[in-house]
């Protein structure tokens, strides 16, 4: 690289997948499944890193993050946090959940979370 030149930033998907690849097991497996579930639920979301962890924005790579997750190992917790930002379309009266604890992601769990992710990303 030439002096003063900046290294190219990986695109959002590459950065998210690289972050997931660096996670220890079992976090890596859970993160991979979460990424696949989110992208299958709303394929037009743009993956990117948000506070060093995987996040998914609507409106392109510079759009607003609506869903994100944090590694259990990164936070020293016993579970992943799957969260939704204030830009998520989840308002339901005066009280609604904005995050979920995930210890493992089964196909039944993904089926339960898919419509929530879809609602969060809806206009």
C-alpha cells in the first residue's frame, strides 16, 4: 500500500461475516444462524457493523439500523442479545419488547422471530 493511502473498508456483508467468523463457539454458530435468518426474513436490509457488532439497516448501507445482535462472549453474558433500534417498526400501544435473549437458535425459534424482524423493517 502506498504511503498515506487508506486501506479499503470491507463492504457491510464482508465486515459482518468477518466479525461472526472471529466469534468463539458456540457464539459463531448462533451468530451465523441469526445472520441467515435476518437476511432471509428481509433480504433488502443492509448488513453492517454497529458498535463493533452485526447490525442490519433499511435504506441502504447508510440507512437506519433496525435490528442488531451482540455476542454473548463480547459482553461477558450467558446469552446473545437480539435487539431492535428505535427506528424499528415495533410500536404496539404503550409497551413492546425491544430485545430478546438468545441462548441457541433453533428452526422453531427462527420461525418465531422472522415475523418480528419483518415487522421491524416494514415501512
